């Protein structure tokens, strides 16, 4: 090939090894197959255009995932689906509030029977709560990284995470009551 862009990454191999991962990210962000497919296609096109920015500091799939995640978050912001705003300082939650002794509904993800129910209820949340929860629990990003990607303060992020967990917990409890 000789092209320096292609020397660092075998793009075909990267596509083959990561297409499921990128599509799943699209499904988590956009909640439907058509948008997830469009997103995946755009992510690979963007990655191909930015191959020369790959420095080799991370695995190619990690680089691609980060690029795709930023693309998806930017798309949600442009679609005005992700309406994040800073909250007054007195409304921000501390890490102790977020990690209080309350049952964490997303801890139930280890129970495979509950996983589909939790995912279903999570998908019903407004994007302002759903996206931070996905980034924290599924993508395992640190508070600082999530806040930076979303363009908000850490305290505000923690407020969204806490409120999202409360709403999710209420939905799961309501659902549990309805089935018993």
C-alpha cells in the first residue's frame, strides 16, 4: 500500500473486528437500528478520514471507539436530543450522594434475567439521564471524562447520574410491583 495512513492501521481488519461494537454503541445512543447503522457508517467514514491522526498510543479499536463516541454525542447535541445544562451549585450532588447505600438499579445487570428489563427501562429515560448512565455504567468512563465529553461540570454530571438512577429505580420498582 505504501500510504502512511494505511501503514498504522489495517482498516479492513479494524472494520471486521469492531463493526459489532460500533453498531452496539449506535443502538445504545440512538435506540433504533436505522440510526445505529447510519451512525456506524459515519463513524467508519470519519475514522478513515482521520487515519493520519492515529498515533498508536492506544489499540486501533480503542481509538475508533473514542472517535465514534464523540461523533455520536455531537450528533445527539446537534439533534437537540441531549439538552444538558449546568445546574446551580447547590443542586449538584456529591460523590457520596451518588454512591450512597441505596440499591443501585444498574447493579442488577449481573443478573441476566434482569438485564433486558433494565436495558428496556434505561432506553425509556430521557437522553439527558440515559446518556450519562450509559457512559458511566456501560462504557466505564470516569466522571471527569464524561463531564468533559458532555461539556458540563462534574457536579452537574453527578446530578444527572443521581437523578437518572432515582428515576430508573422508581421504574424498576413500579414494574416489579406490577408483575407480583
